[in-house]
């Protein structure tokens, strides 16, 4: 039962991000999707130019409370 609930929550979070939404969990952090433009890079092995296509990637930003708790833990 707990596994089903967790999978439902993660599925809902994924759908929100796919739709371009933002998720904030107070005291923990936030999730959103960052868009990156395409660019030209070099293959380090051959030196050949490579075109990198534009992409979207999930991004997590740690919340202030979580960051403070981690710093206080001494780890």
C-alpha cells in the first residue's frame, strides 16, 4: 500500500514537471525544469566540432531549512 502511494506521488510530480510546472516542498526544496540552448562544442578525443541540441533538464534547489539542518549535523 505504501509503495502505491509513493509511486502515485512521484508520478504526479513527474507529470507536473513535464507540463512545465514547478513543485515546492516547504522545508525541503523545489523542483523545476531548466531549458538550455544548443551550442557548438568539441569532442575532446578528436577535436571535431559537435553540435549540442537544446535540451530540458530537471533541476532541484535545496530549501533553506534543509540546508541549515545539514550544516548543523556536522557531516
